[in-house]
C-alpha cells in the first residue's frame, strides 16, 4: 500500500511542478507520475545529504514538488 501512496503523491507533485513552471509541458500521464516520484526521491536524498532529514525519513510534500520542479527545469534544458 505504501508504493501506491508514493505513486499518488508523486503524481500530484508532478502535476504541481508542471503548473508552477511555464513552458511547453507535453508530457503524458505516466511521465508526469515518474517526474513527481523522481522529484520526491531527489528531495529525499538531497535533504538527507544536507542533514535536513534523518536517515530513512522521506521528504515532505512541498520538498517533493520543489524536487520535481528542479527535475522539470533540467528536463527543459536538456530537451532543447
């Protein structure tokens, strides 16, 4: 059940990141979910590396959206 919850939160974080960043966002449903999940993972590991989160603790929802927005920005730079 934890995996389903992670996918759902990741999808919502991906949608919010796409809404925050302007530009051509021609990603589909699955890529949006992958973007959000990857953003959550990036936020979690970056937060643990900087000492913001304890080992084994996940990033919050806002940090997941920020991580997804960073990945979306990188995606726009790479895909040009």
